[in-house]
């Protein structure tokens, strides 16, 4: 026999049921969907007919319930599945991760202050904002914070390095620039650089894409990197613990720099050995100045090096020293030599004078070497290197044609590059592939191409180009820059022992980037072949993580890479925002004038100004909604925050179940005759209730949305959406007459000059002390009651609502300063779903149905499941309390009769 | 748990723990300064500050400090006792300090949160509060909590629907129940009625299964034609004497008592011509006539709502009468069970009984009611005709109290059946007069703004339910209060609807105020749930913080017995007051009232409170 009962719903009815059972010695699991128990009653300011403060009388019960040794309160939890029968139910409860340890959190609120995310506060009827880490209200029980994290934002999810894009966008929006840079650096060591050159898959993922345009995430990253540096706030992080172990990093490209930086932060002695004379690898040698000014790169690399990283230029492993030497001198080696060898086209004539391979071309251009190119240049390829070569050649005064074998849609180069090239006057020859380079006197004269057509998709998913027979044509050129692909120069390493793949890249265990030689790791383009900088950063980070493990003497077994977090969709966001997302134009980055672009290497796209950045960051819809910026954990004194917390499914085994899920407030927007959301000074009763609460969004002041003034003439309209067959609620919600009367009284208590009028159909003041309460409202509080239906119009000039009503068969109207709508109360949105799980029947209006509504109210059709409170039909607070106790009695009867002891 | 060290006679050694509460207190109060100040106060052996006193390390700090500094009293200066006192008290006990040797000083809600803009003054105030807490702590004494055994038997007074439901629920939980009913049969008020709301079954048919279950239940002992002769004792231990008609009183011991004595309808003497014509009757009399099949021939009926209620004889609204009138009006309109007694020849017998309605009709009915306001589907027959029973029905009302789902749907249904609802205002009551032996209702039509006269065959006065005439006697017997209108007064109108302030006694049904059957039923089950708590536990935990009577000072004047809201004081055989610890809530009313100063409140002694007050007034 199971001596436990599950109560679903932690409002006053559920709390009462739980306490009644617990005090009888019965174990109770109280399952509440929200992060706090308290339900709707917690939102109320006062309660009729005594005008007791609602939370003041409720909070002690919440505390009693939570601290009762027989009650296990499971907040932020939902019933997932149920089986079994009365006396022996099996219930799976989903305990959602709140990412905060309920036991450790003291509810102090220090984390709220650092959270950059602002969300509508549901508890305050969206009338003010709350952070993504929050407690719903001051008296929440448990007083433990919850991170509102429904999943991972698609931008963050798409980043190959796993950078929390939403995180830094949120921090930028909150003007926490330094924090934004710190967050970026946790994954991407070169924010300004990455913001400029990244192919930003984050933006492709952005949920705004389907609404208008994605948030300019990369542009924001460039901005914040520059801004913080310019403000002089970019000071190196002090190293906490010095380590004696030494690590050699071969190659100062993105992978090498990332690894070196991570390891330096951990206190290791790191030395970078770079073959060229400059840091950055492809960032220096492959990306022209008009995309990435060298001073930006230098500044950011200098920042990294300032963490005690030693760098030696002009030393090539395999030539100046050997891998063996490194192995001897260092405790670990990371090979990040990149892929700097241009692949050949493999067509006749490639050795003619005038063929300059892309990487060499860019390298030489970067070295400010004069590269002799001709007047007519053909660039072969469709990637970023091809675009960079084309745009560089153009700036050197050549006429440039890009020859690419697929169409523009398949080009791997980033959109901005292609667009830039087009704007600057680069010509394109799509669906063409070189077959032969023609020459005269050893010099190029033309390139012969063949037309291609698109065939079946290949391994990359793109359509395979297929030559069209007999479609050969020639283009007259004097220079050809092949930029089809690159490969690492493994020979340079001079090692015979290193395992190599058939694609001539270094072979590693992809899980930990270790090579076949113990202590030697490799990553970046040297392993993957030519890829993006952000992928190289990711590799550097990963290598550093496993090198650290190795040097700590830990196992370097690859950890399982979990990425199972739900990716937020646009529908998720819309559901949370309850509607459409407002369109807002993407802030475009300023360009330098066109004529300058063709002739100079000045950076083409200007970085956002602070104002532009703030405007653009504000477009983010906070998908998460937690941005995963990780600002809260360091702010938490008791270390209660755990980002790795997982949802849990807990199986309960109750003998009986009490359902007390409460109600929702009907949204009157669709009933246009009341002008809600159309006229600013029309409020719902629940909004008014929060407004008049001292802890509410206006600190207890009744204010007009239009001008912040306090209204003097206040109208209350009853039965909005109830007793109304047109909107599907022909029933009376049973509490609003008294509710309005109370609200009108409170108005007068707050301001002596407020006069209230209540428009009603029948004044249903029909329980203990209620009629007397209404009489008191009339005599002591000057509340007027008018027996009439009413609708609302507006004086457009003053925003004063005008109430149109009917007395004695005559239509009349009266102007007020504000109107409060007594909106009907309806079952919770998820009632249907819960009913299905529990096998319960609903009435035609969606309330849970009692099997016998006369002599056995609250007994559902399913043995062992009992109902209490508003979910079983309209009820006020004492009725809900009594029903909670009543359901507890029924549950206790079942326990007694199942032979339990 | 280690045994609490006997701290009573030791010199006070107080530990003061001052919490920053993150920045909630620390941001506005100079906690270090307060801590330093606290260490200078008399008998303070140790003072420290914690970032979070309630966090694991804070609690450990308290425990370790108790040992290290040999503390025998603890003052925590942080947030609110409501949420945190039990935690700190448990911590003290774990380290061997009696939990009553703990004092809570609130410097958050009472200080930092309200003085955020006055940091210096907030710090000063925090010092004052800590000084007061320490002053009080010096005089604290350890207290013991005691348990009182409970007789696991319940008593239910009243054998109506509420009483039977409550008794049955307790019996089903396995507790023996004594059910006392003053009439000779169970069923209460309902058994005299003809029809009920929301069902086409008769009242007696409806409640028969309930009576059968009560009759059959082995745990229920019925005492019919009986009343409570005397009640002595307190929660868990009542000695009740049940008197019968002429029979010898039976004595029973019970642990808890449920009051479910119901209500009676007001007799509207002098209102609306009542008794001036045999066809001016109350709604209860209408039910009785229906039961006896003695309704006179009717062509028109007027209901007058609030006859005697809402400011006439009583101030309240009786909640159920509108819905009862709607139910009766529909029954008449449908001539349910041929209640009108019309014969085929008279062309009266009409609609098929509702109970046998086909499903599709029921659906149509529902849809129609959903449309509300008497709207009909196009082409539907009989649009403008009177109800098919041919009786004109009018309900004169002030507000139609058809609250909730079913009542409102029934209201709509009545309107569809051409029942007229005419509103009146209290300044202009309808007048019922008899002219030439015929009844007439004169009224003021509020919409048309004109006087009208309506000849009718019958006037049914919807009179409110009023308290039982013997409610006051029972109230005195059980030491539980009545409200202004004579109904029993629950402990808290919102959150304790079926409790009395006095532990061990509970209330449900119409004796606590008008309610319909469904409401009375869930109140009854609720009362059963509440009453079962002490029975299930077998004991009650007595408050440690109770009043204590100094027998040498008490003169036996009895003032304290009168003022105690919980019935926790009684006169002993020696004629002096004694405290029933199990019933005492430690509220202090008795102590404040005692003219001899013979009563002290444990844990709130004059010595302790005066020390605190003096400390508050001390110049620093």
C-alpha cells in the first residue's frame, strides 16, 4: 500500500489539499508547473470581503507547505505520463532543470542584477520586465532562482565553436561590453577579427531571418571587440596559478593562437613557433586588409600574447628544428600549421608565366610585395580565397573575371564577399571550368573553359557540375589565379612518424585531437583541410582542453559531446511572446565610397557605432530566452548555479491524485467592443490588481498607460467575456462582482479623489458578508453601480475611455480616465492535455467534470483522482480551500480503504 | 540529537550572527559595524557576520560557534522568522541549544529594505534592533513541547446532507463517528423539499443513497431525536453527553466535533401580504405543496426574491433562493411530474418529462442555453407563446444570483421557457394585494419607468435561510462563536472556511451560511478532512508558548475564561483558572486582561519584553 498522494497544482487549493494530507501523516508530492507555488492568489493585492492582504495570508501557508516534512514540493515540474489505478498510480513527473540548486540558492537576487536579458514578467501581467534568471515574485516559495532556459538559441547552436552568440548580443544590448568580450573570448580569442571575417553560420540560424533579416551577430562581435579595446578596457586576465609544464604550439594561426591562449590562461608555459614573420596564419596572409586591417589583427594577437605566451617567428619545424626536439623540450606539442599549399588546377598550361596561385598571391600582396599581374585576370574558384584574390587583383588595377563551375547559389564564399566583389566590378563566369591554359612565348594568352551543367548532388550536398560536351569557349586573359583549394604542407614538418590521411592531412583522433605520437596533438586546417577560422578556433580550444588533461595526469579519453539541448524555433518564440514578432529593420554597416573601394585597401565595411550596435542588438528576440552568457554563475555567492543541470523524470507512486490546476485569465483583445490593447487606458482586472499592489510594477500607484497620471474617474465593466455565448463562455465566473467591488474600494483607499463606477448585469454578491460589502462600497467608498451592459470607445485626444451603456432603454455615454475590464476566468491552457493524460472528462467549457455534481462534487470519473478549486468550475478562495480539503478527505478515504496502515 | 544542555541557570553566553543576505542587507547596512557593536553588548560572547547565514556554511558557523564559544543563546539578525526561524531553531537544537533560546532579529524587511536611501540611519536602526534582541535573549528560558493524546472518535452534530456527508467521510477513513440528529429521521432540510436544482430526480430520491450509506456504515453510530446535553474538555478529549427524547443521556468520548446543524427558512411575517391569502406562500411551502400534490390550479405565478433579505429583515443575500426560484419556475413551465395536476381534457399535459429527453434534444437545449438571453433558433416552434404548461411565470428580483456555470445555464433556460425576470430596487418593492379574493402584484417597471399591475394566481416568496433557533445554545456549549447574522463564524473567512478558531471543532453546511447542496457537501468533506487530522495522528502537539497561571495570585474571577478566544482556560475544582495547554494558542489575551497579574506568557514574559523595550529606548 502506498501512503502517498500526488497533488497537481500549487495554488491555494492544492496547498490546502497537500497540507491536510500531510498533517494526517500522509506523504504528498505537490507538483507545480511554475517555479513557485502560490498560484493566482499570490497575484492578488487584497481579498474580499475583509480586504486582507492576499500574499500576507497566503505566504505563511506556502512556507508551511514547503517546509512540511511530509510534503515534497516539486516546482517547475509537469506531469508527463500516468498509468496504474487508484491505490497504485505510476506517474512520471518531468522535473525541469532550473539550473539553480534549490537547496543552495538563498534567493538573494545578486544574479538578477547581472543578467542582460529582459523578459516580460508574467507574474506582473507583462507590465514590467524581469531577467532570465529570476524568482517570479518577492515571496516566491521556494525562494530559489530559476533560469528561464527553454533551449539553446539557433545562433549559438550553429556556431562551429559553440560560442553563445545570443549571450554576447544580450550583453551588448545591456551595454555590458566588457562582459560581452569576455564571453566571446571564452570561445573565440579574437573577437574583432572573428566579427569581421567569420562566415557567421549564427546569422543563418537566427530566428529573425523568417520575420525580416537576421540580427547582424558578426557585426556586433566586431563592434564590441573594437569598442572595448578602444576604451582601453581590454586588460589581460591575471593568471591564477603558474604551472611548470611547457607546451609548444606550432603555427600562430587561429588554431594555434586559440590553444596557446587557453593553455596560457591555465598557467602553462606556452611557446608558439611560427614559420613566417607575422602572427595570424591565414588571417594575416590570406585575408586582405580591406576585410581585416592588419592593425586590428595585431592588436588582438598582442592581447593574447600578453598572457605570457612566448612566440618565435621565422622558425620552421622540420627545417630549423625537428618535432623530436620539441618532444624533448616540451611536455606537449600542438601542431597547427594550417593549409597554405595551393592545389593545382590540373590542366595543361599551368606552368606558364602568369599563373599565380591564390594563396601565394594573397601572401605576397599581404607582404606588400609588388605582384606582377596583368590587365586581364581570371580567378578560378568560388570560395573566400577566390573572392579575396579577385578583389585584391581588382584593387591592383586589373580587370577581373571569376570562373566558377557551379552557380552563384553554390558558391562557398560568404555572401558579403560575393556581393562586395560584384559591387566593385568583378565579373563572373558561372558554370564554367578551365580545361586548358593557352599561351604564347611561355606567357598566358587565354584560358579555355568548358560549360558545365548541374547534376545530382554530390557528397557535399551541392549539385555536381557536369561538363557539357562541345561547349568549350575561351576567355582572353594574361593572368590566372587558381584559388580552388589548399592543403597543408606536411613535408615541412619533416617527420616520418606522424600518421597522415590519404588527403594529405594530419591524422588525429577526432575526439581529442591527439596524433599517433603521444603528447603531440594537431588541429585546424592541417587536420581538416581548408576550413573557417571559427572552426580552427574550436580545434585550438579542444586541443587545449585535452592537453591540459594530459598534463594534469588525467585520462584523455574523448568525452561524449552532448549537444542534445532543444534548439529554439521561431514557433517557440512566438508561443512565448503570445503572437507575432514586430518587424524591425536590420542596421546596415556603412561602406566606404565605391570609388575608394576599387583603388584602396581601406576596410570596406565600417564597424558599428555604439548607437548602431545597441539598435541592432535590440532586434534580438532572446530565443533562449536565457542567453547563456554565463554572467550569473560568477555573481552567485553560494555557488548555486549549475549550467549543466538536466531535466529529470521522477516516477511517483501515489495512491490517489488531487488535481487543482486553477485558471487562466481570458484575454479580451479579441472582443473589440472593449478596446483592450487598442486604447491605452483600458486594463484587465488582473493588470489592475498588480498595479495596485505595493510590490507590483507601479509600486501600488494606479497610473494611466497614456500619460502616467492617476485616474480620477474609474469605470469597471463586468462580465467581459463571461455570460457571453458569442465568445463561448456563457457561464458566470462567480468572482468578478466582488472582485470589482474590492478594486473600486481599493482605488478610493489609495486616492481619495478617485470615483468608481461599476457597470454590471447582476451584482452577484451572494456569499457570506458579500452583500454587506457591496453596501459598504456604496456608502463608505462612494462606488456607483450602474445596471447595464457596457462597451468602450475613446476620446482620441485625451485617451480617455468613453463607456457606452444603456439605462431605461436609452443609450448613454460617459467619459472616464481609465476602464478596468472584469475578464472571465477560463481553465488553464494545458487542461485538455492534462485531462487526456489522466483520463478525465472535461465539461463543454473545459473545466474538469465531477462525476456527481450534487452529492459528490470533486470526485472525477476516474477512481482515485479528485478535483479541487477553479479547475473544477468557478470558485472563490474559501470555496477553493474547502474543495482542497474535501479532495484531501476523499484521498484519505482511499488510503484508509486500500488496507494501508 | 544531542540532549539540550541545561542553560537555565548558566550565565548567558550569547552568540550574535549578522547576515549580509548577499547585498540585500549588506548593500544598505554596514554589517561589519553592526557586528562590532553587537560584540560590545552585555553577555555577548561572540558576534560575527555571514554572507548568508542561512546557507550551509552559515549554519555550520552557528553550530561550530556554539561549541567553540560555549554559547547558550543565539541571536540571528537577518530576514523574516516566518520563513527562516524553523531553520535556525533546528540548527540550534542540533548543537544542543534549546530552540526557545533563540531570538530572531529582522534587519531586512524591518530595516534594509525600507531604508535603502538612508544607509547611516539603517545601520543605526540595525544596531538598535540587535541591541533589543540581545536584551531579550538574556532572559530567555528553555521550553518543552508536550503532546496530548487524542481519542480517535468524531462527533457530528446534525443529520442533514452536510452532517451525513461529513460522518460518512470520517467513517470511510476508519474513525468511529457519533452522528447526532435532533429529528427522528436523517435528511435535514432537504428531505422536506420536492425538487432540487440540476436534477430531475426528487429530493428524497436524490439523498436516499446517502442515507442508505450512513445507515449501513459500521463506523457510524446514529443518535436520532437527540441533542447535545453537555460538552466538556478540549481538542482530542471531549466528554459529550447526548440527550434523547425522554431517554437517558449517553456519554461519549470524542476527539473532534463537526457542527452541521443547518438552517431554517425565514418566515416572512408582515412581508408581501404573507398569510393574507392562502396563495401567498414561501418557497419552502411551495415545495411542501408540490410534495403533497396539493398545488392549486395556476395560470400565473409570481416569485418575489429577497423577501426579507438584503436589508429587509436580514442584511445578507441568501445565495440559493434565485436558483431555487429558477428551478421551480422551470419545473412549473415544464409541468414536471404533472405537478400542476392538469388533466388531458384540460389540454394541459404537455412536454415530455425532461428525464426521458432524447440526447439530440438535450444537445439542442444546451446550444440554446449557450446562446443565452432567451434567443431561439430560427424556425423553432412556439416562439412567442407562453410556456407549454400555459402558466405565466414572473420572477421579481434585484439581481439574479445565478453564479457559476450550471446556475447561469439554468437561468438562460428559464428565460427560454418564457419565464419573465423583472428587476426591482429596494426603494420600490413590489406590493402584493388581495382584491376581490384575487392576487395582484403592483410593481415599478425599471426600464419602462412606469407603475404596472400584474394579476396572479400565486405569489411565492423567496425568503432567506436564517440560523437555527438553537444555534446560540450550541455555540455556548462548544465555545465557538456566531457571526452577526447568527450563523456560525469560521476561523478565517478566506483560508479557514470550515475551522473554528478553537481547535478540535469544525463547521460545514448552511449553519455557517447559506449554501447549495453541492457546496454543503464539499464543505462537509472538508470539515471531515480537518477533523480527521488530530484523529489520524492520535495526538496533538501542544504549543510550548502558552499562558501560565500563578495559582497563588489567581482569585478565580474568571475574566480570563471569558476573554479566551480558544476556550483554553477553565476553572479548576479549586475555583482558580487553569490553562488547557492543548487548546492554548499563546495569544496573550488572558495575560493582558488578568487584574491580578497572575498570568504570564511563556517566552513572552514581562521580564523579556520589558528588557527589549528598555533596550529600544536606551541611548547609545
